[in-house]
């Protein structure tokens, strides 16, 4: 149902009743032809992704940092990759969506997407076990905050096609964090265990959660060991960024990148995670 209401009023409507301005065909083809993991989708899936992107672009606000001007092409490049994980998913509340746009509830905790021209430098502060405060600078390609904006480096986003063979994708990484953070309490931290759909892999809720945690823990431990072996004994480093060894949430986000852009290699390298991620990301496929 198309309702010609201005955007602020539309946000009060259930998502399935909202209309979104359609995406120009030339723009869509221009953007997606540069994203091999989108052109690999069926025509029907690409059309559904396009509709999802139209709603995403209507709901989100892009901000260019340091004078960066966000073009339609840039915004759509980000939208297509941010929406890709939602395509075959259930709704954030567990039910099957009547309209794909309802799945944007997964990203409903924020509106702003900040795009930096290059890598951003963040000032960090940690207090160690001795009570000593350490301050350091961290170079970021992207960042996602619970109930806050997503930050992306355009430099990194624009290399999506080039990074695909490596199983890397910064947009999918940051939006995977958003999935992980969904429904979290204010004092909680993401931990690589997003809310699972009812009947996940045919299991009851408690068993499903336990199965997810056990499988992830085993894969994470194996990955950390491979990284440590490579560092200490000069062995072959594991596929995927060793940043995945820093925290279970980062392991989830990094492996999600690979799952969506290099599925075959992902299946070879992380076979235990394939049925797990299929159960989560293809719950209504
Ligand atoms: Zn991350």
C-alpha cells in the first residue's frame, strides 16, 4: 500500500505500510554491477534487495565527515551491502516478515551513518588490572555502536570488489555487529551470539542458544590457536583477518563478511559455521 505521507509521519506506520521512493534503474545497475556478491544473486533476490534498499535509504541519514559529500551512488553502495544479510532472514522479533522492509527493525536502534573519507582515528582509553590507564590511538575502517550510528570509511567501502576475493567487507562487518547487538541490555556487550529465530535448526530456544555458543566457541578457539601458531612459529596464517582473534564479537563480524562474499571458501575453511550461519541468515529461505 503506497501512502504519500512525508517521512516523519511514515515512521509511525508499521513498516509494511510505508512506501519508499523507488531506486532509479541506472543507479541500481551501476552500483550493483561493482558488487560481485550482489550480481551473484538471482534476479528475484536482486529485486527484493533493491526494495529493501529503498526503505533503508528512506530511514537512514548519511553524514559525510570532513567535508565528504555523500552521493546517491555512495549511499546506495552502502545500503546494498548493509541490507544483503537481511534478505533471507526472519524479523528481529523472530516472526517471518510479511514484507522484507519489516526486517529493517534489526537496524532500528539508529538512524545515522557517518562516512569518513579515509580511515578514522579514535582515541581509546583502557584501565588495566593494576589500575593504570592506557591511552592509545586506533585506526578504524568502521565502527558500530549500540543505539548509535554506524561509522564507515569510504576508502574501505569503495574497495568492496577488490576485497571480495579476500572474504572482506567492512559494511557487512559493521552491520553484523548491529545484528549481534540487537536487543542487548544497556550494560551488555556484543558477544557474537545474536538473537536466534524460533525453531533455529529444529532446536528449542535454550538448546539453540547453547548450540550456537558451543559451535562459535570451538571455531573461535581454533582460529585463535591458528593465529598464535602463525605468529610464534611462522606457520601459515589462517584465512581471514587475525583481528577476528581479538574478541568473539569480532570473530562473528569477520566471519560474516566471508560468509556473504566468499561462501565457498567459507564453507571449506569454517565448515562448522556454515549450517549455523545458514540457520540464522537463511531462516526463511
Ligand atoms: Zn568489529
